[in-house]
């Protein structure tokens, strides 16, 4: 699925209506089946960029063309059908702690199922083989029937990515998919995402703090700084000087986040306590 930004601006998803735009006057075009990475220092507007593409945020200025439509000119029903053709994977996947992994993965299919089928799948998953294949791409088949609150932070992040590839989305949007993964798992995750996108001819857009991973795996790199488009170039034209200018006072971010602590894929996290209201 293609999309076009025409001078688009938008606020961060968590910002108030009076907050300044986190992304300002960005124009670019992405053709169907293309793969690109969005990089830039913290606060550059990467998450806002993805939410605008996903029609999760309405632009405060400019316009978006998604496929052949202006999504914000559609009826609510038409917009919902359009959203069903894309998948936004946030940095922290919204997985209910007591849910089984198989159900969490198959939730990626919900936009394409009837209400009755969706309700049945909460108790009797109808395509366990699909979930198993998606998890196998991330070496997680042994967690198929595990509870989400028994997973490490990195395992939960990989389950979120397995949910994305279990969907039949034509546009895959992934926000910092490597933040809880060690280097080996990061490489596996990116190679899996790019491979799956190529197999199905889907467009893939990933925001990444891991600059080296972005340059090594994506043919097109979009650099954002302070909410504005700094560059939009083939990966082989992103020079060290361009990266230095992009990150400026945040040069420590060029190497990506450090891998440590219980949220990463090297140690399990304790069960999450849930309080019912």
C-alpha cells in the first residue's frame, strides 16, 4: 500500500490539543511494497509519523493519501475497512497479561473476522497453526500456550511482532521493534520483518534507534530532527556526517540503546499484578 504526505503536521499521540506539533510540514511519497526506516534522536517525531500513517492521528495541517484515498474524507465504516489493511505495532505491545500467547498472536486477524468468530477465538483459537508459524519466525513456538505475564519483556515484544505478521496487512508499521531485544534477536527480528514484507508485497515502515541496523537492512532512510524532515535518502547515501548532523547533541543514540535490565530478552519478568475495579 502506498502513502503520500503533503506538508503534513501532527501532535504526539499523548499530547494535549494545545501542544505544539511533534511533526511539521513533512512531505514524502512511499510506493507500495517499499521498505524504509525512520531514524532520528529521541523526540524527533518518529512515533507521530507512524501514527499519522496509521490514521490513528488526524493531521493538524497538510493531508495524507493512503492507497487511493484521503482517509479523513471517508465515512467511519470506510475508514475502519481501510485501517484493517494496515497494522501498527507499538514499541510496547498491548498484550493482556493473563492472555495466552496463541490468542494474542491471532488478534492480528481480528479486522478480517466477524464479531462472532472473534468472540469464539477468545476461548477456542481457530487457527493455531497460523499462530505457531508466526511465532516460529521468532523462535517462540515453545511459548504458544504460555501466558503473556510469564514472558520476558523481549519475548512480549517478539509476540507483538508475530501478531503483525499473522495479520494480512498490506502496510506494516513498527515502532522501535528492537528496544527490548539483544543484538542477535534484533538481527533476527529485522530480517524476519523485511522477509515477510517482501513475501507478501507489503509496505514496511520501521522507526529505529538502532542506526546501524537501519542502514544494513533498509534501502531507504528517512531522517527526522525536531519534527522536521532532515533527509530522505538511499541507505548508501547516508554518510557519517549526515548522521552526525542529524543527532547533533544526541550522538550517544547512534549506537542504539544499551542492552541490560529485566525488561530485555535475557531474563524473565515477574507476573503482572492485575487489580479489578
